[in-house]
């Protein structure tokens, strides 16, 4: 088991403090924000969905949605049961499973899922709210999480960051990654996200009928 070696951190710049504060607020209400953005997009984009015809593009988009859910579930299974909380927390530093290849597999899964949703909607203007949401994650949520992990795990986290990239996965797992069994309970918790995806698509389908 790795020994936690905390470091003495310098006071954060005011901009860093502001972005991480926004990140913590967004993290606590991330699902609600996602649903609100989806509702607003339904009225602004006025998509016309037709589920009677499945083009190759629509099949590929649905595959991305399923792949994103799978990546998220896999990452949840190795991260532990704290991923559903409203506060940024971590009883341990997760470095096993997909975390041995990349530091943010849950967010990568969310990006893949979101891109699939844009494809299913068939309206490229949907890329604007998609990009806006992940800009918030990149510039505020992830820095807030990294700030917490750096303060909590110190040198252990610094070593992890030096060896495992934030976004582009390694071709081989980090040799020092933890060996940990997969936990099905947090992985199966992805049913909430799957239900939210279905709800969003149903809502867009209903509103598309209204625009006809």
C-alpha cells in the first residue's frame, strides 16, 4: 500500500481559487446542470428526431453513447463508491484499471457519451452546449479535483501525474498502478446516467413533435 506523503502547498492565485470554487459548485450539481442544459437545448435547437429510420450515422452515434456509458461504468468500478457523492472526496488515490492509462477516464467516457448524443440529435449546433459543458469541466471541475488530490495525497499524486496523462491514454498501463478488484456496485450505479440519457432523448422526441 502506498504511503501518503502530503506536501506544503503555496497559496492559490485568486483566479485559481475562483475557478476551483466554481468547479466544486458544478461538481455538486453536475447531473442537475446537465439536465437543465438539455432542456434549454431542446427548446433552442428544435431538433426533428425520426426513430423510424436508422442511418449508419445514427448507429455510430448510439454506439458512442453505449461506449461512453461502458467507460464510465468501468472507471466507477475501479474508483470506488465515493464517485456518487456531492463533495469532491477520495479515501484513496485510484490508479488501477483505466486509471493506469489515463487520469480522467470518467470524464473521457462522458465526452464520448455526449458526442454520441450530439450525433443522435442530428443538429451540429448542439456542439455549442456540448463544448460549453466540457469547458467548465476542463477549466474548473478538474482543477478543483486535482487541487484536492494534490493536497490529500501529496507526492504520491505528483508521481502519478508525472507518469499518467490527463487526457491521452497510455498504450500500456503504468507499472506502479494499484492492483485492485473491480467493484460492481458503483459500476451498476451508472443506471442513473443511462436513465437520464433515455429521459433526455424522450424529451427531445416529444419536443420535436411540437415543432412540426
